[in-house]
C-alpha cells in the first residue's frame, strides 16, 4: 500500500456514525506541590472514535506523550476521567486494569523495547503467554503477524541482527498479538530514516483499514497528515484544536494554523 499524496485528502469521518472508544474529561496531570507545581496536562477534553486514525501533534513538551500514557492506562491523572468504551478506567480493579492493557490496547514506542536475547517470534508471542494463549496458537498468530509486517522469513533473528526499521516492525507485530481494539503509537518513526519511516506508516494504515483498529499516534512526523482521519493539536498541556484532515491546508513551511 502506498502513502497517499499530501494533497490527496481522505474522505472526512462522520462522528455521528462512529461510537466513541476513548474519552477524556477534564484530564489534568501535575507534578510537585504548591508554587513548585508543574502541569503536563491542563484539563483535556477529547473524544476518539472507533476505527479512526488520529494524529496527535504538538511541539516538544506540549503534553503529547503524557496524554498517550494517560489514555493507555500507563499512568494515572491527577484529576479528571478516562473512559475506554465508556468504562471509567479509575474504577477498574488491578486485575481488570491488567486485562485492559493486555487485551484491549496495543502499544508501540519510539525505542522498540524488544527483549534482546529473544528471537523476533519470541518477542511477538511473549504477551500472549500472559493472555493465556496456547503455545501452538501463539506461534501461528505470531508468524501471521510477522508476515503482516514483512518479516516472516526472519522470525528466528534477534534484535541485534535486525535494522532499526525491522525492530520497529517486530514491535508493531507484538503490539497486535492479543488482537487489540486500540493501538497507541508514541513517536513510532522518530528513530527511522524517511524510507523506513514510510514503510512503518504503510503498515499502520493496513492495520487501521484492514483490521479496523483505532490508532492514536503521538508524533512530530508531519507525514501522518497523509494518512490520518483527524489531527489533534496539543499545546501547553491543552487541546488547541481538532480538525478533519480534509480541512487542513498544507503549504510549504506551514500546516493549517500552525504557528
């Protein structure tokens, strides 16, 4: 699948026809106390629709990664609520929270986070053990996912034997191992060259379109504008605006109302 041209605008999403899969209400994340308090998020209200591909853009320190950690249940807010499929994450028990992280949400990080002494297949199948998947089914599913990312023939290679792009593709396969409904990507192309980054984005498009997985991608990579449905702009810990990709004007050196 090829990336669309920058001026080839996708069909706008229709929120009225899409249920909300992630919702945040008055989300605040602060550190410290009193005069020493600093805010990473300052009251974020957001709705992400099932099956969409949303890019979260903003400068360094804007709160993108903090927002990512909040909606991925990797960290707890200081105030506010996070709802996944309209279930308040704060009300979940430790077991229910572990189930959410293991079965409903997949994670892709900038630094790959592969286990260096394990093969590609072993890295992909490790989370399946925690989900109670039988070994034979885990192997079958793992090879299928490595085939999805173009690495089925390298299932026995370890991270040290793979390029950065190949490692990130293994990480993508691992993120899909328990058939999540949501895929959270934190700067997935930041450590990759242009060509390899484009290949990774193509894989994410396939996952979104063919497997109907909701993708939230926190990034500095403006190539996401080629493939996303909506763009959320975060600045100073707040959602500055959310726009349909079709309504964003792209000019040299400037995107929409970007300063």
